[in-house]
């Protein structure tokens, strides 16, 4: 237990014992420093923790006061929607759920990966064979971090086509997006630091924070509007947050994309508080309408934004090659990678560079987006037909996930267990948070071919939800 936690616990015991009564003013920060022997920052963190828990409240220009017992939450306050977790413990539960979905006989609605048949496997195989034939004995050394020169140049060109100034020197090739995200988190934080994340969040965020022994402040998300920026600003003002990790485009699991205005405001908030951003943008190429949405990296704060992406969701899932456009942190990312995984697979880097050089990637993406859109429409219509009318299902403009609210009385984890027994995997909402606030939600993968098998599985899933609703 940290010092500020110890102090907060002591104050809470005193309040419970009525040493300090409701409405009574607590000792000032400086008085508490003298009494406890702790630093001003430690005392401030203890008071802020108690305030976030509703035990005390602050009054501007006055100080901290004991909150009234059973005080109702104020409707105009966003702070109560924040969830601060000092310890994340999700890996075991997530591992069990992901492991259960590996069986090829299972209908993979719970999978995080796109349908592998959507990708140009023969062309990728030819590029890989060509790369292996052309590899020199010194390739392993030549392609150490930051990675293959040609591949980084090709990625930089794609940024340029989107109107972004990202040089090859800023790009570090990684073993998938998860390595780029993990290295970014490691560069920005030390164990025990606070990180602002989304709620619900991609479960990989929770796993990375658990491994790194970090603390998380979960910022609420809206299915249509995205992140609650008022809550984010309150969190940054309340906790000593060292980094923010989020998806601004086709967020997993909700599928929402921030508006241009909200993106600009979010960057302003981060710049004001001098907090670096880890931007997970792996689904940006999978848009259905118009043009690819701009990343947050496309701003004046670019050097403090570590833009992470990969080819795993849009071209070559099995190759596990990603990258981070790391801005001011590029050299530190390279050093960390050398001390951990050393480098991404050299033959695979060369193969992807060859594939991109040969052309045809954008034509593939156009076909892929159309197929994903048609499959999402088919599955969403089937859900609306097979599930109870009171459920709510999202309608993202990209990606390949649907987020379903089953109703407050239905436990999605039970639905997951019942469905798995019938050969169907789903992703229960508990995978995407550190608490049970999404226990009534499911995330479904819409990327797989819509056929009789999938339709029957969805009807079965709907029957399970109907039955649970009746029982509840």
C-alpha cells in the first residue's frame, strides 16, 4: 500500500469513527503535511482519492470537508462516472475466454480477429517466398530496430497521402500492434503510475496495465459520441495521470468514432495538462463511408502522440507486424525493443515491403471494406430479428464489431457460458472493464461469412437471451 493510500485509509477510519463529522472542515493540506510527516503531493493524492470515492468534498478557496452520509450523487457531476482502479486483475478471466474460442468447431462470434479468408493469402505467400530468396546473410542485423528501411518508407508514404508529416525515422516496426502499444506504455510510465483509459476498453489495454503494475482511471464512453471529454478533463485534474491510451476511430468494443470537433478538443485537453497520448488506430482503414477518418496524430501535438497501428486487421493477421509513429519518443522505443523482443520478424518485414511496393493494397482495402460492411448489415439485421425487441445494438460506420445491450437484468457472462456449451463463442462485456458495469453487454464479431451456420448460431443465441429474459 502506498503512502497516500495509508493516509487516506487513516482519514477514512477517523471519519467512520466520527472524529470528523459530516460537513466539518478537514485539516488543510499543509496542516496534514505537518501532522503526518508526508509530502504535500502525498497528502493531496490522499484527499483526491477520498474525494473520488465520495467520502470528502472540496470547496474552492476554502478546503476539504467531510461529505454528508448517504449523499446522493449530483446529476451535473461527471466525476462519479470515473472509475479509478489501483490494481487491475483481468488476465486470467480474459485468457479463459479467448482460449475457449480457439476451437475451429466453435462459431467465432467472440473472436477479436477478422475472418482470415478475407485477405490475399496467395499474393502474400509469393511476397514472402520472394523475400526469403532475396535475404542476405546480414539481413537480421540490417533490419534491427527501427526496422526495415523500405517498409518504414512505404508506411511513411501512406501517412503522406493522408496529409500527415511522419518521417521514416519516427516509425518503429514492431511484432504487431500490441508490442507497439506495450512499448509506448513502457516509455511513458513507471510501475505505480496512473493511466487514463476508455470504459469500456479493449481488453488488451487492461492486460498491459496489469502487466506493467499501473493504475487506471476509466473514462466513460458513449456509443455514438465517444469519450466523455468533461470526465477526461476532471480525471486529469484529479489524478497524476502520466499517459492516456485510447482509440479515436472505430473504438473496440463500441465501434464509435470521435467527431472532428471532439478530436480537436481532446488534443487541447491533453496539451493543456501536458499528458502524452498512446493512440491505438488499428481499425482506421476499415471505414465504410467517405474517407479514412483522421487520427489524433494529425495535430499540432503530434510529437507527444504515439500513433500505433498494424497490418493485422486489414492485410495479414498471421504476419503480426505493426508499427508506432512515436514522435519525440522514437529513439527510446527503439532501445526498449532491442532489450525485449529485439525486432519483428525480418522475412515478414521484407515480404510486406515487397507487397506494398508491388501495388494493389488500396484495391484490396476497397474490397475488404465493402465485404465487412455487407456482413455487418446482414448480422445486425439478423440480431434485430432473433433477439428480444428491448435489446439495443450498435451500428458502427467501420470495423467489424457490434456492441449489444441485452438489458440490465441479463448476465452476459451466463449467456457466454450457455452459448459456448452449444458451440458458439461471444465476448461478454466483463472483458472490457475492471468492474461489472458492462455485465449486461456482448461484443460480436461480424467479419465472418454470413451463411447458414452463422445464421443458425445467431438464432440460437437469440433464444438463449429470450430464455434468460423470461427467467429474470
